[in-house]
C-alpha cells in the first residue's frame, strides 16, 4: 500500500512571499479526487498545486451533497412508513 504523502497548498496572502499550508492526506483518496477534477489544481512540473480556496470550496460542496443525500434518505424512509416500532 502507498501510505500517505503531503500536498502543498499555496495561499495567496497579501504582503507575504508565499506561505504554504501543508496537509497530510491519504494518497489514493487525494489522487482520485484530483484525477476526477473534483478539486481544482495547477501543475508545476510533476507536482500539483492546490489553492486553499479550492480545497475549502470542495469541502463545502461535498458537505452540501452529503446533507442533500441524507435528507433524501429520511424522506424515503418517511414515505415508506418510517419505523413503526419506534412509535
């Protein structure tokens, strides 16, 4: 198995020479999301560069989709009669 790796996320901070935020992520999960273009990135040689804003936007989008899916499951359960044993 591949273990984990670091992804460098460059931040645009006014007045700085380029701060870097480094986050440890699972290699397979990260590569899959980047390859699927679910998180925006640019390439510098072989390396992928991520902006903090793009990572946060991905997280917000993923959370919205998760909540929508959960809401649909609750509605389906209620339409099917819910859990009568809990009444």
